[in-house]
C-alpha cells in the first residue's frame, strides 16, 4: 500500500494502473476511519482491481462555527484500517496541496441542497461538491463509493455527476451501525459516556417510525410527532431537524405516497449527529 | 468525419480512439464557424491524432435580454468548414441532450469573473464554465483550444482547470482578424454594411493604444482617453467598457508596470463586439 500526499504522485500511479488496464475504485473520506468506511472499501475492492482511499478534512465544507479544528484525526490508525482492507493507495493531501492561494472555482448543486443539512449548513454542499469534483479529477476512478448515512450528500453527488456528465459510477452503500443501533460516525468519538448512551435516541426514533409505517401509518405529521417525543424525552438531545422528503427531489412530503427519505440531525450535547432511513413505496 | 448529436455516441467514439492510444484535441464552439475557429482546429490537428469540434449555442451563457434566439446558425456550412480542416468528429447536441429537466448543477469561478464581460453579463461565465466542464467530461480530450479573442473566458477556464484539477491542457490561440483589422466573430454577421465599416473603430483604438505604449506612455488614463476618443467619434459606436487589467488577476491597473490585458466591448448599433490585446511588460 502506497501513501502519498501530492496530486502528481496520484496521477502518476493512476496513469501506470490505467496503462495496464486496471479498473479503479475511489473511497473519499475525511479519515478517522470506522467500519462504515471499511464497508465502502470492501465494496470498492470487490468491484475494482485497484482501490484508492482519500483522507482529507476539507476546510471548505465546514462552516465558520463548525468543528473543523476539532475534527478527529489519526493517520496511523487510518493507514492500518486501509491496509487491513487491501487498499492500494491512500491520498492524504494538505489543505494547501488542494487549494492554492488563488483558488476561486466552485461546483454547486441547487435545489437538492435547499433542504435538510443544506438548509442548516449553508455552503456545506458547495464545499462537498467542489472537493469531490477535484478528487474525481485527480483520481479518475471508474467507480466511487459513498455511504447512505450521508443520504443528502449521496443524492447531491449523484445529481452533480449526472448533470456534469462525469464518467464515474456512483455507488451508495448501506449504513453501518453499532450493536445498539447508533450509526457509525467519526463524530461519535466526541461523545462522553453519558452522551453515547443518549445518542441511541436517533435510532430509537427511526425504529419507532418504521414500526408505525409497517402498521399502516401514512401521515408524516403523526410519525414525526412520535419521533420527536422519543428524542425530546432525552435531556442531552436537541433536534436540529427531522423531516420526510421525496427521495428524488428532497422536497417535504405530507403523506407517504412515494419513495421518501426520513432524515434527522440531532445535537447530543455539542455533537451533531445525523441518521436516516428510506421508505420504499 | 462523423457528425453526432448524442453524448453516448461521443463517449463510444472517444473510448474506441482511446483504446488505440490516440490523443484527442477539443475545439468547443457555438458554431457559425469562421477563420478564427479554423485556426483553433489547425492547432488541434497539429498537436493531436484526433480532433473533436463541438457546436452548441449554450442557452445558459446568454442573459435574458441577449441574442440567444438570433445567434447565427448554419450547420451545413459548419460541417464543410470542419471537413476542410480534417476534423474527425462534430458533436452538435440539442439543448435537451445537454440539460435535462432536473438539471441543477453549476460550475463557477469567482474573482476573475467580477471584471470586464463578467460585470456586464451576469451569469455568463457560470454558463460558460458549466458547459465547458460538461464538454470536457463528455469528450475527455488531452488538449482544448480557445481563442485569445475571448481573453477573459480563456483566463477563467485556465483558472477553473487548475482549481478543479481537470487533467486537460488548455491552449490559447491568437486573434484572427479581417484585412482591415476587425476581429473575426460570428456576431460580425449581424452588422449592416454601414455598421461593418464603423466596427473598425475597435481595432483602430487598439492600434492607437499600442502606438502610444511603444512611444513610452505608461498612464492608463491617458491611453484610455485616446481610445475612447476614437470610438466616440464613430456615431454608430457605443462603448460598453474599455479597461486595462492585470493579466493574472483581471483587476484594474493605473499604470503599465505589469503584464496587462486591454479589453474592450463596444456596441455597433445593436451588435456587441469585443476585442483586446495583451501588453507584455
């Protein structure tokens, strides 16, 4: 496994692989890798002859009051996690390697970014789209793997790839959870022991919603009220948003008459966690 | 020479060329081809084994009051012009092939687009950057050729390619002029006989500026006054802008102490023409 920090080194490696006709899978990450990331690597490994993992905490996708400075980093641990999964190349650039002093180009998706996290984190998806475009152009993969946990991100990237005719297959992979249901996230490392216990309320509210749906409930209002009750019962939790949106357009829905995404963001103490499930009509 | 209208056909052709190791040059145009475009094709032909010309009047880069509907089109003539230059593939898609109903992704360069045409044509360069990104992703060329006549466009695209790590060499080609100095442009076809004679004032003002510079003039104010006097003496002409800007940043300069771009846009009747020259310090 190679670990490189410059764009030129990646290009050189990719060109030599391409010359030999190898297919390439990309797993873009912000590092502090967990089993969720590793499931993406496993999928990439299965579909492609070479796997690239990028590790870059992208400043552009963090708001001025967000957790860029404290975002967890541990490159040595990440290297081991990649090695274990048979990754071929890690690209872990510095911010200045990715953004030179005159940097001034941006990729953005409108519409889909108006809802959910896009509404709560202005500029976030512009940062995501821009860095993902850059990573795509640097690594030129056949396929790229993203977690369904960041459901809006996945939808936005799929829209961007389709709109801009990017010749890469985007593959969404299922959420990986802890044994008690908490979705795996690098940000879980922020949680104190008490907060960790409280954080299960996200998944509990999802389980409750899924049970209501299974017994025939169609009213989004009714389901949301039950979900909010579960989360609000937890003193350490504060809801940022819970919404049901149309899966294709991410616009709000009133009744479950179509494929829908139920997405939630909840503060547990100072840590903002997200989770979601998809309702297939 | 092949002429295709769908993205799939281009991809298929490009993939087959790539398999055989051919290099590819791209000349993106809005059609109504003239000797300026043909000089780009000649350069592309010289540097690459295969040449693609795209012909697409991109609605996204026209303002609501601009000349999208009347922009000159003549595909049969364009085919001949390409054939004559040994072009291998023409891609002339419909607007719906390029932009589906849910299209919502945009590429933009800030800063460089604040000046000159960017100030006068809001949204224009966002349209240019978006369509050029799409054409790059569809045709995946080694090199792409743009005219220096659209100097700001060339600067913006070079910035975009560098910022987004697009693996394509951008080549700017010199302005091609009529025998009386008028820069070749598809929009010259709008000019009546009287307007065509009046249109020479753009180049006359450039010649005047170049002579003043040659004899040691450094004050932008003094040069601009002389240029404006020449154009204002022409009753059919109305200045949209004349500016000297730093060649790297496109910000205004007062004195010629650095590589600079002198760019002008002038209405001749209802037709907006642009021209420019570069001052090398």
